[in-house]
C-alpha cells in the first residue's frame, strides 16, 4: 500500500533521501485521481527500488504550493533532492514510462 505524506518535514526527508521517490499529488474529490490510483498502487509493487508516496493537496498545502501544483493528478519524481521528472494528468502510459525510466537510472 502506498503511504501518505503527513507533513512538510516528512516530504523534505523523502526528497533528500538516497532512494528515488515519486509523489502522487491528488485530492479526494478528484475523479481522475481516483481512476489512476490503482495503477500507481500496482506500479509501487512492481518497482520496489522506487519509493511511492501520495500527497493530498488539501492536507499538505505547503508542499503543494512550494511545488506549484496547478493540476491534479500530478506525479513528481525526485532523486537525491532534485526534481527529475513530472507527469500531469491521468495518463497511465506516461506514468509507467516515468517510473520505468527512474527504475533503470
């Protein structure tokens, strides 16, 4: 199960860690977010070398504002503190490509 980010401090710790991490920025009221959530979950089981986390934009406003999240779902990839990729929208093929690229990097 993909865990939620519960604080700004936790987010900072995750992005600055050694493992690559991909964040799913979502909201409970977002239909496309609910549609792609099972795919994100499946990818988390398939690509175990990558950390997968969910960020509720309504609960973690500071994180969302800092990253300038304007559309959801948005998937943002970090590696050693650097923002390296982004997928905006419920596009399973683009999401899978981003995760695959990260897993081999």
